[in-house]
C-alpha cells in the first residue's frame, strides 16, 4: 500500500487530507513541521510527499530539497 507523508502547519488541513487519503486506501503519516517531516521520512520513508510551501522555520521547498 502506498505511503503518503502530508506536511502542513495547519492542523485542520492536515486532518482533512489524512481523512481523504486514508479513505482512498493509502497509508498516511502527517507532520506539522519540516523537521518532524524529515524525521518521519528518515524513519519510515514515503512514496508521495504533499507539503505546504509556506511554513515557519523550514518551508516546503527546503523540505523537498532535503528529501531529494
């Protein structure tokens, strides 16, 4: 089953994406910061990463650069 990592500092959006993607049969992990997302990816990996671009401390592009 594909694993999706959702990264967003907005809790309601994270929850909504998690619910929709889980209902579609995907394994979903969420993170509210770039640092937590990097740790989750390092620990469990992901087939798809959905990230907010505008986040405090580390924006979505910085997260994606580090994941590459």
